[in-house]
């Protein structure tokens, strides 16, 4: 794995954490700690970017775009897929944890 691919994954993880924190702040009744929101956001970010990347053509980590450096890591697939995936997975985890709490 070259450094440009790692940069794309880091962008996806950070975007996912941002999406997870946003959902965690919006739904304060969810019984989730910071670690849970960070982990579910990070995992959802990478997964969401991969899914969006495959739907739009190419994967979440595109080897051809990886040659472009940091500019190609900040593309629509990585940012929106990361934020969306992190938010969705964090929402799902929060709903499951609330259901288990009752």
C-alpha cells in the first residue's frame, strides 16, 4: 500500500468520525460513549466510501486516483461516503444500544 492510498483511508476515517459525532450529538438519548461513536464512525466512514465509490465507479480507494496525491484523496466519494457511512453506522449502533438498554 502506498502513501496516497493510506491518505485516502485516513480521509475516509476522519470523515466517518465527523459523521458519527454529528449523529451522536443530534441523538443525545442514545446510550453511546465517545469510543463507541468514534469507532462506529470510523468503520462506517471507510465502508460508506467504499460503497459510494463502487456505485459511482471505482472503489473507495481508487489506485488510479491515488497517484494524484492529497487532492484526489479529498474527492466526493471519500468525503461524502465517509460522512454518510459514519453517520448511518453510528445511528444503527445507537439504535441497537438503546433497544438493548430497554
